[in-house]
């Protein structure tokens, strides 16, 4: 039996480790879910969005229902049956079978179809309104989760730096070049950061519940991992352009316009109700005992006594909705719909003013956040990093005290978090603008 020895050169070992590192990076990257993939999932699985979609389909069926004639009616009359007989075939005086059909005139059916089509548009606007709100809320929760992840990352990095500082000071402590109080101060700062880490992790769990609710997932699902970095791009649209987009595209304003249009269609349909309707009726009559005899019946008709006779009858009738005691029903309905349109129009104008106010605030917030993020990344954070490194070096050489180092570290931590918060605020403001303008400005 031979023994085989596996030998790997340093170059081969480095190559294998590099492949493993790439695989681990790809695996970690695949776990992170992009915002677009979550939005697509929400579009498919959100229960409320499904409900609104079903309402659209239901309203479309109502269009088909309105485009149909009223049902016909059928009646059977058996008249003048002697009490002494239960024979319903030969003993009654007559047996009458009547069929009638009502025909709405003046284009009433087409007018009601138009009303139901406008109702479909209202449900479609409701769907678009919720869809935009859903996407905006999902983006905001996603950005907030990303922000919490960054805060956790910064807190963890600060703890590592303080632990490294303790390790570097251990030898100085052994030779009594620093006091034990300084070591305890650093450890207490680490404990404070670890406490904040617990709070941040709980906050992240709460945000995951919100995301799962919006996605239609199990609320306890832990499968969501946000991306490491967000795509921050400058915003090029002016406020005037956004206000124009809001007026043209906002689905909530469109819904109120659709409500006004539906009421106008209802006014037309209601006015058509003043036009008479036509009802046609046909009747088949069977007389088992023959024609009725009277004192004026001619003698030549008496010979057929007892012979079954068949006859038919036709009838046409009209409704009279324009009569004075009926017409007020339709006139008052028209006045009601016209007044309702005035109310909706005023409400729409107020809503548009409110949305314009919110749009202006979101625009200012977006510009401010973008400028702040740029200042933090280019000026504030680099200066604090240099100050912290310099003070750590000075402290190791007994040129400053530990409290100065700790305070500078806290300020660096605060400014770094402010930087990430400015990025999140910038993207949240854009999401709010997109929700109001009804247009996806960023991907």
C-alpha cells in the first residue's frame, strides 16, 4: 500500500484562498436584496394592493352588468274557477300567459355604462395612489434600515478602535505611564457603545417587521438584508417642474377629477330618466269553455258553446316620469350631484395646495440633506479623523488627557452618523417627492 503526500505551494495556497474569498463575497452579496427586487415583490404579494386590484376587476364587471336590458317578466293567470271544481285545465273561464319586456329609451343604458366606466377609473386611481404610497413607504423603511445598519457598523468600529487603544496602552499602564482611571474610562465608553448597539439592533428588528408587512411576508421573517451602499445621485429637476408633475400625475388628484367626471355622467344619466320607457307585452289566452255568452250574443255564435277558444293580446305602455308629481325626484338628484361636484372641486384645490406645501418642504429637505452629506464627507469627517488620530498620539505621549480623546471620538462618531443620516434623509425626501408627483424620478 502506497502513501500519497499532498503538497501545495505558497502560490497555489494564495490562489485557493483568493477563490474562497471571492466565493464568500459573492455569497454575501447574493444575500443582500436590492430595493428594486423588494418593490417587485411588494407589487406581487401586498394584500391591500391585491384587494384594490380585485376592486378594479369587480368594477369592470359592473360595466358589463349596466350594458344589459332589464329582465323580462312572465305571468300566468287562471281566472274564474268554480269553487265546486279543482280542475284547473278545463273548468276555469280563461287561462292567460303574458310576457312583457321593458325598453329604456333615450340612451339610458349607454349613459349608465358611461357612469360605470368612470367608476372603473376611480378604482384605478385608488390603486395607483396606494401603489405609490406603498413604494414610498417601502423605500423609507428600507433607507431607515440601511441607516441603522450603518449606525451599527460605526458603533462596532468605534468599539474596535477603543479596544485597540486599550491594547496599545496596556504596556504603558504596566510601567505606570498612564493611570488606571484612564483604562476604566475607556472601558466605560465601550460599555456605553455596546448598550447603544443593543438599542440599534432592536430598532432594526422593528424595521424588519414593517418591511415584512409591506411585502406581504411572514412578520417574523429574517431573510431581508439591505445593500451595503446606496446610490446617491444629484437631483436635477427644478421645483417648478415638480409642481407641474404633481398637478398632472398625482393619482389622488386624478381620482378627485374622476369623481367629478363620474358625477357629470350621472347627471346626464339622471336627466335621461325623464324620458319615458316603453313596455311591450304579449298575451296568449285559452278559454276552455269557449267565448263568454251574453244576452246580445248573436245566435250564430251559440253553436260553439263549450268549444275551447284561443286568442292573443298585445299591449304597449309608457312611463310618464315628467309628470309634476314625479319630476322633482330627478331634478333634486341633479342638484345634489352638481353640489357634490362643487364640494369635490373645493376639496381638490385644498388638497393640491397642501401637496404643494409638502412638496416644497420635501424639496428643501432634499437639497439640504445633499449639501450636508457632501460637507460631512469632504470636510467634517476627515478633519475629525485627523484630530482623533493626533490626540491619540498626543495622549500616548502624555501631551493630553483621556477625556479629550474620548470627546473627540464621540464627535467623530456623531458626525459619521450625521453623514449617513443626511444620505438617508436625501433619499427619503426623493421618495416623498416621487409619491406626490406620481413619477419615479430615481431607480
